[in-house]
């Protein structure tokens, strides 16, 4: 449970600054002005956080985890994919009320509106790609493949985050808050089901020959 402390604390600090228009908000706006350069590349990268892009990746991973767990006869094989699905559902459940409450306006690069904090696209990317990797990694035997999958997840989240800020769809603090919120959801997923997705010993090691 101690793992939940740091991202929850950072999220609370950022939220406090946003709703009270604290000094971090002024720094955030100056940083955004320096970073925003809308172009086609940043728009495509921002799309990595779209539901239409990220969620199908998670669905494919959950389907494989469910198939693999059932194929090897794992107890409660349905728990990891079900927990992964619940984690994804939690994103809008948490983000939408926070957007309405914080009521933060967008950057000058988007039409006048409110409800930009926290970044739902960032949280979607973190949870969708992160949950897929979290549940797939225990099933992979090759350390190189595991590292490659972790790096790919980090690259996808970083790309989406960069695109959202560079295109001006979100302030930097919106994106950082999305990281924190996504991290809290992923930690809860790991605590509830991530460890149970590890294959049983018989699935990871060949059976001993009879004498």
C-alpha cells in the first residue's frame, strides 16, 4: 500500500495548485507557451491516448491473458483480465468528475472551454498500455522480450504525453496529473490481480521425468 503514497500525494499537490491558482500554475503556463508548437507529428502522437487507439491494445492483451490462463488450467484465470477491464473503466469514472470539479480552461491552442484537468488521454494511455504490459510480462519467459515490452509501453505513454503538450491539447500539469492518476490505478491492479497472472510452476518449467 505504500506504493500508492507518492503518486497520490503528487496528484493531490497538483490538484491543490490548479484549483487555487497557485504558483505552480503560473510556471505551468509559462512552460506550455515555450513548448507548444502544433504540427502533424504532435497531433498523431497525441492520438496514442485516444480510446479508439489505446483500448483495443488492452482488449487484445486481456484476451490473450484469459486464453493463456484457461489453457494452462490456472486457478481464477479470469481474475487478471477482469481486473484489467475494471482498471480501464475506472479511468472515466475518476477523470470526468475531477474535470468538472477543477473546471480548468484549456491552452490558447484549443477553442475556449473548461474541463482540461486532469488529462483523460494521458490517464487512458497509462492505464491501457500499462495494464497490458503488467499482465503480459509475467507470462513471458524471455527477459529481453520483457524489457522490450516495458520500453514500448514507456515510449507509447511518453509519445502521447509529448504530443498532448506539444500540440497544445493540455497544459503540462494536466499530463503529469494523468500520469499520477494512471499510476494509482495500475498499482491497485497489480495489488489485486497482477501477481496472480504469473504462470504456475508447471507452466514455467518442464515436468520432471519419471525414474
